[in-house]
C-alpha cells in the first residue's frame, strides 16, 4: 500500500467518526497499517459487532467487499481464481462524517451508513447504482461434515424497472433474472457464472468458488407421490462411459400450498438427482414449466402471477426423481447465498454503461485472447467420425461441393481399445494420426480433437495416473486442483497429441459431469468448496501448457463449462447436449445472451440440436425447416458449428434445399469475417461481447430491455431468429435508434421503437442494419486460408453518424499482444455524406501495404448485397475522405 501524509487532526477526526458510529468499534483502521489512518488507502476495514467489513479497491471502477467473522480481516485474503493476481490497486479517497463513511474512486463511490450498517454504491455522476438491503447480511456458522464453514448471504435492493442479466447458460428460458430463483451448479447444458449485469449500470460478481443460490425461495410445498403413468420410454443417451440405452418411466407428484398475497411468486424445482430429463410443473391447471430433454439440469426456476389463497400443483417427473418445490413471493431484492463459504464476498463494478461495466470486469478478471482466425469460420462436428479416412473423405466432399469449412472435429471414442481418453488413437481406424493432420492441413483445414478431463483407470495412462495419485477420490476425474496432477495430464496431452499437430482442443465434460465434486475430496479441499471452479483449472492447464510448448501458435479450446476468469484461457463454451425442437432453440437465445452479460463472450450451440430425430432426420421436411432456422441462428454466434448425436451432420445428406440454404449462410459467414474479426478484437481489448444483449446499446428503451430473443451481432447487425414452423413473416421489435434500421435482405428502411412484421421465408432470417453502421464484408471463401484482405466492400448505412475500427493482424500468432496489429478507423459524417478513412495505426508482419475498398451507400429499397459500389478506393494507409452521393 502506498504511504501518504495525513495530519494528526485529520487522523483524530476519522478515528472519532468511527467511535461515534454505533455499529463501528472504537477504531476504523487500515488492516495493513496498524495504528495509522491514512487519507487514502487501497483497503479499509470497518469493525462491527457482527464482524469486519473489508472494502478494497480493485480498479478505478471496481470495489471488493468482504464481510468476515470478528477479527477475520486480520487474516490475509485467500488467492482468487476469478480475479487477476497482482492487480495495481488504486487508492480510495476516504472521508468520515457524523453518519457516514465514504470510499471514493474515479468511477465508483461507496457509502457506509451508520444507522443501518449497509453499503450503497454510486457511479461517477453520483447516481445510485446498488444498495445492500438492511438486515440482510448474514454469515451463519455451519458444518461441512467435520469442517466448520459459514452460510454466506447478502441481499440487495432491486427497484422497480431494474432488469438483471447474466449468471451464465441456463435452460429455463429467462432473460431478465430479477426475482428469479436459480441454483448455480455446473452440469451438462448449464454453465454457472456468478456475475450479474444490471440495467441500472453496475455489475456484481459473487466471489465464491462453491455452489451459489440466487433468490432462494424459503417455503416448501409438501408433495405426494401419486404413482406412475404407466408409460415406459427407451432412449439413447450419452454417458460418461459412452452411448447407452436407458429405460424411463413417468410418475406424478401432487401438492397444495397457500399464498398470503396476490402477485408474482418465485419457484425453484429440484428433481432430487444430479441430472433431470423433464421439468414439468402445473399450478391450478396452468402449465408453468414444460421442458423435456435427454439431459437437463437438476433445478429450474420460474416466476408466476398467483392470487392469494390455496393452490394445487402437479409435477410430472421421472420414476427415479425425488422432486422438491420451493416457493415464496418474488421480492424487490436480489439475494445471493453460498452454503459453503468463509465470508460474504462480492465485487461491484460501476458503469454507467454496460460496455463500461464489462470493460471493468475485463480489467479485474482478465482479457479474452484472440482466437486463431480460422476459428471464426465454419466448424464441422458430428458424433462421430470413425476413422481417418472418413474425416479426410468428408473434408474432400466439402471442397468438391464448394461448401466453406475451416475445422473438422473428431469427437470421442477414437481411442478404441486403449480405454477412455487414453490419449491414443485406435490404430485399426487411425493408423497414422500425424498423417491425418497433414492431410487435413493440405486441404486448408484444421483438426480439433476431443479430450476429456477423465481417464479410464484401466488404461495404460490411467494406471500411471492412479499410481501417482492424480485422481479425485474414487473417480476417473483427474485432480486438476493439484498442480502435479495437472502437469502430469498436460505432459501426456503434449507428448501424445500436441506433437501430432492437433490444432484445437475439445475439452469435454469439464464440469465435471453430473456435479461429481459433491462429497469428494480434492487437493483444494472438499469438493463443495470448489464446486464451480473445476473447468477453470482444466482450461488453464491446457492453455498455459500449449503457450509454453508452442508460443507462436494461438490456442483454441472448446469446453462445456466455465468459471469467471476462465475467459483468459482462450476457452469457448457451448450449451451442451440439447434437443432439437423449437422450444429448445428458443431457450438457447437468452442462454447465450446471459453468457455474454456474464462477461463470457465465446459461446455457441450444437446447431440442429445434439439429440436429433434418428435416421428419419434425413428425409423429415419438418426437421429440415428446424435445422435451417438453427443454422441461420448459428451464423450469428461467436462460433458457427453443427453437431448431432449418432448423426452424419453434413448438409448434403438432407437434400438440395437444405444444402442450398446452408451454403448461403456459410458464404455469408465468410463474407462477414472482416467485421467479425474486428468485433473479436474489441472483445480482447475492451471486454465487449460479440452477442450484444440490447441493454448494451439501448438502455433507455424499456421495450428493448425486455427482448429475450433478439440481439445485436457486433454493433451493426440486429438479429431476430425465427422460432416457429411454417411462417412467412416474423414479429421483430427494432429498438429506438436515430435514423432507424435497414432490412439486410431487401433494403427496406424501418423505424425504431416499433414491432414490425418482417418477411421471413425459409431462406431468410430477420436481419437489420442499424443506421450509422459501416459494415466491412470480404469475398466468399472456402476457408480462411484464402483470406487476403486485399479487397473489402464497405457498406455505409446513412441516417446518423457512425464509426468502425477495422482491425487486422497475422491471425495465427501472438504478435498482437506486443503491438503487431493494425487498425483503420472508418467514420461516417451523415450530414456531409462523407466517409473518412483515417491513417492506419500500427503494423504487423505480412501486412498489405495497399488494399482496395469498394464503397457502397445503402439506399432505400435496394438490397445491400445486390448494390453496385459507388466508388473503388485504393488505400495506402494515409487518411482519405470520400463523398458518397
């Protein structure tokens, strides 16, 4: 901590202010400088009768608050996974008055109120962002078997009109989380990130590595098992040991409960097992939740309007479920609870804009690296390729049909007789894996390989892991909390797989699967203490290992789970083993947007659904329609990919129509690469997401804040996927925006602040350009290997001023981290009708010295992609202005 001079009189005044505050002890001291009270400090402790409140500066816009047992703040804070180590903590300006204590930084101010003992947070303009709810701070002693722990709980006021987003990828379909119960666990199809973004201009990170509960309802409905429904279903599912056929029987539970008041009531359904296959709740004959999938999270929250009085509830469940249903009034507050904790611990980040909040989140949790350029092309998955020959023949067919693709993915079980994840290929089907990689490279593509965090104990690799005690308990999961075990794992992945030339890693099931840390002991202690953090350790092991082994080759990881701070490991996520129906597609949109709002930019889906309709899918016209709507949506995700269980997912297998429409979106994806790659750099440099929930750009438009199924892709494109069959048009709310919007396909201009019935035939997703946008598009490519950047079309949408930073770098290495990149600032002066290309900033090896820009002004009623350029400009890196008539 920096030492600063402070007069004796000021010191005495501050100390007396502490004495005069009933909830303060006789002193208010900086824990790192006993007996001395500076005017400015990076950390301050308020000693209350109930415990110590520690206020620490993390950045100029972020404060970390910890409430510990009495004298707990004298102990050093444990190392944080979420927060960057060695943050340069600024000094807070500290003032004590008769009733308050104030802790101020450039962009955030915290006020401690003597009477209530609560904290309030304000932005740089003095606007109130967030208030603790009086009397809600609870640190209750508990036990985890033989270990003492605390139940940590803190509630915050949530005024009417506030919208809350984040907490990761959930399947409950909710966008606004205000008052909604959620239980944050890591399981297949659910990714838990304990961070929320508010429409009021702040972010809150609940800093705990264990399971967290959001808005937990306190009352419980007594349920009676009514018997099975007599139906037996046999389904094919994925398991931790491969494919399996399981029997499922339905059962019915019923109960009654009473509500004291009419209004919104919050519910949390828990099926009583580690995973579910059905969430079905009906109250008073009205369905509240109805969702089925072969894998679902064990809990689901929902909010319903109910009158006061008695209510009847029916739960349809699986025969092996033991459901419980908790309920309570949906309060005007947000409550966080951790059942296994050492302290109440949270971070507040001030905006006031959503972009500033995520910039602050990036500053304290770490930057997202640039993915290799080829990762932004098409990624082709299926469950699964069975041989080297099958992979190469399929890739050749993509090239023959001129369907763009950049990455071929080998899913699980390529290890064959060697055992689960033995990090060896079955020689009978993959005789020369290094040659396979070379063949894929020769066809201008890359190879991604599925690698698990578990290893069969009976395999040669597993026996070595067991002998060295690298497993978690009696599981097959490697103990990545132990640095020696992590090093063992990476050493084998490096020597057995990386040296073959593998380009990218599919680190599957990093939850670990089925919340398997519960009841286990790890090198970091009981599994409940670190229940959410396992994927962080897996991805860090692989990312840091490859960066050391191949420092000039960008890492790309696809993994099924995530944790705050994990974004710095170049680890993209996806929504797991989802179904293919319309309702599942609809739920993925808020799931992905809430990943973005939680500070995790790279997320995608199994386009077409993982669980598909079997062999009939190839001729089923209804499925073909769903597939195309899925794939249209996937085109406007950070990563574009398909996947499918027990399916050959290639487009041509579904007939000419599917292939033709899919080609259209593949080609559009590749044309968008200059735009998307520039947006990706903004993720790295500022923390801004690629998928932008509308709160980012339209915080003052209440109707925009409620949109759960549309978003901006970057800042220029508004995307509204079609989510129902047999439609020729789709209702689209376009936010209030000066100059309005232009239909990407037709050029029709539409006003903002209204819902429009947008023509949406099967080949067209509703897509709009925002006035003032500058959209750079490249040529149609077959792979990013062909991307030279020599010719770029710039589409200018008049109606308001606008700007765009066109970013470029090598695309494959890490030179950009040391300044090896270039940026061309493009700006549009709407009044003058002038496009300005600023002087190029920066350079990198292989950069083109000149390039051609074809300039388009998007006119009324003219399809942008069909417009001829008004002018062609040879750009040499010098500032240029062009009038576009």
